[in-house]
């Protein structure tokens, strides 16, 4: 096998294989992966993801994740799109050119 001359970028938390149960946990922690994307890829709903996270994380880690997922608009596609529209509206309102 020929060695590549390109450097290998090491990631702190690389993406696990999508067929492993660790992928759901990884995706739930990822900021840019919505619950809708998780459902599309694995078939697990938001409540299923919450149950998996509760089962596999320490109680303190679960509380941190739940607080983070609940407050972030990015984990839900509708909320994300709504906040993006609000941001765009503010930017357009403040354009001086």
C-alpha cells in the first residue's frame, strides 16, 4: 500500500462508525448534528437518544448534556432555522449600504 504524503489530521473525538451505538452518543454531543439527522441515520427518535444518553453517561454528564441540548437551538432543525432567520433579519436591518 502506497503511503500518502498528506498529513493526517488527528481529531480529539473522531467520528465512530455509524453502525456502532457509540455513534448516537457522539452525534448527540456534536453541536451541528440535529435530532432529525440522528433519526434519519439511525431511526432513533429524540426520546430514544435521551434514554441512550441517560443509560451510558454518568449522571452529572447527562445533566450537562441535557442542559446543553435543551438550551441550544441547533439540536432541533425548526429552532435552528428560526434563529438563523432572526439573525439574518437583524443583519439586514443594520446594513447601512
